[in-house]
C-alpha cells in the first residue's frame, strides 16, 4: 500500500524540485543587471542546471556551487571556480561575495531577485 501511495504522489507532481531550479528553470540563463541597485559593470550569469546546483559565468571565470534549501530560500555552498585572471577580477569577486550573502529568491516571469535581510539585492533577467 505504501508503494502505491508513493507512486500516486509522484504522478501528481509532489516530488517536484523545490529548490530555486524548480522555479527558475533549468534551461534559463539569468544575466546579472545590478547589485544593491547599482548597475553591474561586467557580464555575469547564473543558471540552475539541476536540482541543488547553481553554475554560471563571472566576468572572468566559470563557477559552480550547491543550493539545497527549498524555494523561496536561497543558500549556496562554497563557490568553486576556474582560476583565470582578467581585468574584471574585482567585479567578479564582488559578484561572488554578493551571491554568497543572498538568502531569499523571487522568480517573477523573466526577473530573478536575490535578496537578504540586510537589504542586499541582486537583480537578474532571463537571457
């Protein structure tokens, strides 16, 4: 009987990905527009390629991390990245620092807003 209940719940969609990737889409590339209402000076992206994972491109390097709390919460594990140097390295460090400090996610159509209780905010648009 327990197996029948699990199969029924799965078919009804109760096993949906409850992390941000289930709401932001695994195929969507989010382009950073601003950090704390200041326009971001370089190109940076964020993706949610599968449940519990984030990835993207900073101005210089590709990066990845885990993300396992349920939506709308946002908490990432340590960021791993490639190690290329470039003139925009300071912007990349600011991006990674801001990303690590976000605690809440809101997906509204083609906009993704990450924020925290201290007033920090990152705004992305679907690319």
